[in-house]
């Protein structure tokens, strides 16, 4: 947005109410850490630099984020928001502006922040505000009765009954010209109920120096909601998912129940896509035109081409699915699998690190691993590619037009040649000839006089 913008993200808090050993800002919303949501937003503003103030679990936070372009500073002990920004002061430019964000407030919109930055005009202090029906816990905006200008911010614990009745609140998100910030931060004091250095006290300093203090309202009240407990985290999760669902439906996606959708990454949909209830999408998922996802499916880092149907209770990860395929119900497609067009994968079938060409079917109760299957192949129920010898994985190759009978074991490495037929109940350990029937069965016999064991 502007190269004169610095961003400081406050992320030092322990989050005691989370009742977790994990730093609060690393708890996830929609599959991403809270702090990652805020960082993604900050990067969209194209700032000169991003400085993150960390404290509790500092090393863990740095290792998880693992971004060499960030400036990290430690706040220890944690003595308030003003004290936190003071730790970042040596890294802030003398000119330009600094935007203060919070690592546990993940849903602020880019539009709201742009309006806030624009409102400062580089010489004023800007405060992102909101009007709440229940302002409890937030600092109240104190305005001049005549001019309406902001004169002060009073925190909840320091407010009197009249001030607590004010519904305009400070979100904590501020833009401050750096020339003033460098001067004001060292002057903060702890003369308040919490004995902390409040960043909001700079408003009084601004007013005393006739520096304009302007407000910009958040576009939605939910944008400024922070996370202090698992209850609040769940509330924000539903807000996020509802917003995502509304956006999908506005683009033409049919959601059977938008309240039962979870997108934990990015979901890209073509035209006339249908998604049933309780589906979870993780990583990057791409659904082509007229794809149907039935109930209770999980897709992670998957691309699905047009007119394919994924039936209920299927789990697909890191795979490419072609057009006009039919998968499930109860199918598992594991990483590095590619299904070409018109492939059928049926109930209780697992496919791992395999390629299956057009027109082939694996419809029942089978395991296909480390395998290349050609076109128009039929795999009978209960077939297993025995790819693991206890130490190494081996490849199975099944060429075009093969028919594999039920309850067959293909012991890799092995090639089933073009046009082969494998008799049911066979264990195949050697390559088969083309266009021949291959089977391995002992002679069927009946044992006269044999009795089934019974309990005595």
C-alpha cells in the first residue's frame, strides 16, 4: 500500500484462558494459526517492514512462522500494549507511519485497514473504532461534547459508570506517525488500574500537542473480535466459515447447508459445483465444473476435474482426479495418486501413490499401492497389490485391458501384461503373458470325516 508504512503485530500474550501450553497466536482458525491470518493481511498492505512482538513461547512462534523477512522482538516481562510497542521502537523508521495489529485478532478486513490508513493523511493518529451493543471489556472512545473530536480513550477497568455507558469502542488497532511515536512511547506511565503501560495513553499526548486524532469505523463488528478462549475461537471459526460459504454461494456454488461447511485453506470452484453437508476442505482444493461432493467427505490439496462425483465418506489427499470419475462411498485416495478420466474407485478401496488410466475400475474392498494401472482394467473385489517386503516398496504394473479376479494378491515387483486375465483367488508372483489366463490355485479337495472344532 505504501513503502512508508511499518506494521507492528503484538503477539506476546500467554493466553491463560486458552488452557493450553501452546502460545495463543498459534492456535488455528480455518486451518491456519491466528498469527498467520494477521501476517497475510499485513503483507497485503505491502509495508516497508513487519515487526512482531513475541513473549510467551517466543522460540516456538518463530519456528512455526519461519519467515526470514520479519523483524522479531521480545517483550519480557509483558507490561502492557504500550510496553510491547516500545520494544519495537528501535526498529521503526523515523518517518512514515506505524500500524498496530494484534496476533489474536485474525478477521480484520483489508478494506477496513485501508480506510484507517487513508484517514490519517500521514500527520494524524488514526483509531479503528466500532459501535457495539455490549462494549464490555473494551476501551471507550471519549469525544468532546461540542466538536465531537476524540479526546481520550478510557479502558474498562478505569472507566466510571458514565464512560462505561459509551458504546463506541477502541479496537486497539491504530495508526501513529512515527515521528510522534518515537517521542511518546518513552513517556508512557503506569498510573492505571492494571499498572500497565497503555498504548492508548498516546491519545492524550496527541491532544496535548494538537495532533489530530481521527477515527475510522470497522466495516463489520466481527472484524475486531479477539481470541482469548476456546469458546471465542469457536465463535470466530463459525464467522469465518459462514463468510466463506456466502462468498462461494454468491459465485454459484450449491451448498446443501452453508452452516455445515469447513474450508481450512482455499477452495476454488468452477460452475455448477454441488457440495453436500459436513465436508472439509484443507490446503488448496480445486473443483471443476459440475463436480459433486457428497456428504461427509474430506479433501486436502486435491484437484478434481469436471463432472466427477465424490460419494459420501471419502478421504482424498494430495491427488489429481480426472473428469467423469466416480469415487466412493468410503474410498481413501492417498498422496501422489492420479486418476485419469472415467475411473471408478468404489467402497472401501484404498489407493496410494498410483496412477490409474481411463476407463479402469477398482470397485470393492481393494488396496492399490505403488501401482500403474492402464486403460480399461477391472480389478476384482479384495485385490491387494503387495508392495512392501518389510523393508522396501516395490512397483506393480497392470497393463491395458487386464481383468483381475476377486481375492487376488499381486506380489510386487510384478507386471500383469496386456489383456491378461487373473483367476480369482490367485497369488501372482511372476510376470504374466499377454492375453492369457493366469491363476494359481491348489486342487479343490474334500476331506471325508473332518469335523469342525467345537467348545467342550
